[in-house]
C-alpha cells in the first residue's frame, strides 16, 4: 500500500515529514532545541516509530536574536532571557510561536490526533503548547526540558495528555533539579507524569527513546 500523502505544514523556516499508509494515523511532532535544526529530531522520531504507526513531522525554529547568547541570531522558538531558576521568561514570545504553529499545522492536524514533544527548548515549548496554548494531544514526550512559566501552571483538564519526561543526572545545561521541580508542580496540579533519569549530560540516549516508545505503546497504542 502506498504511503498516504499528509498535507504539508505552511512553515517558512522548513519542515520534514515521513508519512504512513494510514490516513488517520496520529501525527508525531518533535521540536528541536536552541540553535539546532529539525534534522536533530529526525533520527529520534524514526527510532520512536520504527513500525511506522505515526506520521512523523519535525520543524525548523525561526531565526531570532537570543538574549542569553548576547543577542546572537540563531534558531530559537522564543527568546531565552536566562537559565537560572528565577530568570525572567519570554511568555509573549511563547504565545507568538504558538499562534504561528497553530495556523501552520492546521491542515496537517485536521482530523488527526497529535503526539507532541521535543528536546530542551523544544520540550519546554511542547509543555507550553499543551498546558497554556491548549494544543490537544494524546501524549507529551519531554527530553531534557523544563517547565515554562512554572509559577502559573494551570490545573490539569479532563483532556490533559500523559507526560513522559526523560532527563540526565549529569545535565549541566538544565540540571536534574529542573525535572524534579517540573514533576512536583505537574503532579500537584493533577497531571499524569512518568519520569526517567539517565546517567547522561544534556542529550538523548537510546535507552531513553526505548522507554518513550514503550510509553507511547501504553498510552496511544
């Protein structure tokens, strides 16, 4: 059977997709980290879905000046003002990219379920999209991320997605404490979260992807 032709996202920075034969298969969207590109998520997406049950989709972030990096222009989903636990956050930038993604992904997601996730800043944006911008999702995959706007995390809704969160015990960019804070807040607010720690730095390892794949099998099928 020929692959079903999934509509393309109207996304100027660029995108990649791998279709399946099923027209109603869920879309697995993975968002890359700061300064990276969608190519970084392709192998992760294909490893997650070696059985080709999902439509895979990755996107490039727009290029913008990043305050954390002294205004250097790079791919970034929103501005990063700092990485400290009390750093200010670019909530307006998060909402702006959420609005752009909602419009660009509308033809892709029409009538299809969404599995949403990413790495680092892409993971944080995934949480923002579901928790604050009300992107409907069957599951969230958080790889070495953090909980954005954690002091205003809304209570879980009836349609809230289960969350997989993998993090490195040796992460020197987003320390393990960020995952621990995120877990505590999300569980207190009623979210279903499954957290896994790995002896790694700020990256993704094969063991983690296997666990995320098992998580999807349990919650999405």
